[in-house]
C-alpha cells in the first residue's frame, strides 16, 4: 500500500509499505478516506518529538481520520464491510489501573495512531483497528465530518471535564481547530458569554461566525484589559488552546477567584510556569486535558443532529501524493488555513 513516511525533520516521502492484515478476531481492516493534519502531527514533522515521544525514522504519522470497512475479524459485530466510520485513534489496554476506573485516555499501556513508541499513523491507504475504535456514521455525516469527530471530541471532553455552568462567562485562548471545537461544545452547553483570542484575524472571524461574543488579537490590543473592562469580576473558566506561555499568563489575569484554567494546548517547551502568588491568592484550579475519553460518539451525534456545524473548519484539501504542501501550509498558518484535509 501507499503511505506517507516521515524521513527526517521537515521531510516526508510517499512509499510502498506492506499491507496490514487481520490477526485478531476483533480486528477491522479500514480503507482510509480522509486524514486531518493536526497540530501534534506538525510537532513530529517540524521537531521530531513531543516531550518524551521521539520519532524514530521512518515513521508514519496521522491520527484524525475517516474510513470505510474493508474486512472484519471473526468476532466483530460493531461494523460490517462497507460501513463508513469515524475512527477513535486511541486503543487502551482495558486492563490497567487507569482503564479499570474509566480513565482509558490515561491508560498505562495506550496505543495511539501516529504516536512514537505506540503505533504507526493513518496517513496511508489501510490500517487495522479494533472494532471498539470504529464508530459507524450510518450515512448521517460526511467523510470530512467523520474525520473531524476526533478533534471535536476533544472539545466536547474539555467542556465536560470543566463542568461549565450555563451562567458561566468563559474565554478560549487560541482558535485553531481545537479552540474552535471547544467553542462549538461550549455553545451546546449555552454558556453566557464567550471571549475568544487569537493572533490570526481570519480565525477570529471564524470564531465570530461560530458564536463567539467577543474576539481579540493579542498582537493588536491588550486583551487582559479589554476583557476585564467588560467583566470586572473576571471569568469563570478559561480554555488555553495554543500551548503558549503568554496565553497561560493572560488566563491567570482574567480568571476570577475560584476560577478554573483548562489547558489543552501542547507546548513546544518542556516546562511552563505560573505566577504562584496569583494562583494562591485567587485559589485557582488547573486541569490538563489528555485527548478525550468516551466522547467520540457524542461528537458524532452532535454533528449528525445538526446541533453543531463543523464544516467551516475545513479550509484546504490535498491529495495523498502532495502531503508536504499541506503540512507546510498549516505550519506557516498561510492562506487562512484552519484544518487541512488529505484525501486518501
């Protein structure tokens, strides 16, 4: 089969690699249809690592995908040949202490698509996944929407984890696909007012179209002063979705006492810092979202029901033969890109 293989920093090639085969009774052979380029993919492409997860070349990346079922193992009942599916890229062990308490997203022996040391990615023609990772779309959503279920499920999980009340005033710092996914999920929960920041004006425009009440570019205005002028008591919840130290500092400033900071963005540095005095004086709570947990079906249902519109996030398409054009576009934040899709 054809696969896109990382061969070095900022280097990838289209190669022929062996076809995967069904080995277990619950295996599903999937023909990949659409793959979304994610920020974590860019980390591996540009730096070869995320924290302790270091790429050993050659390596296939990619984890946001939709697919068609081509073959199934003997015990598979969840899907049948020909079904279109959204794919959960995480395969937990279901045996460790984390899985036993319902925390499969922090499984001690997790296998994740396109994650060094865990599993190859989906930027190829075929993959094998267990049936539990396959979510039939029943024709209710498109292949693009099915691929978007993965990032949107993170937004759903982040909002669920934060216990955002309907009376809450919140901020989302960073409006890439994850920040916009949080925005869509918060709108479902009917938060009172949503403040959004980003350094790219086209993304702020997209956020306004998706329901943000206020948007600001920190390169152009003092967002802390502006938000606190509108909300003198501060905000209830802030979602940090860009992995930047300055955004974390802004979050501490705009949160009210007793407020919650939810960190979703992946920082490129090994350490981040907090103002301990502010942390203590305001008695803030901080949580870090690790991907998602049991939210893929919810994401799929919200899209299928029409409660959320994710289509606006897909701004560019590339064929499997030209993935580097897509990666370079996304890495450079060019041409108003939000989510680039690779068609397989």
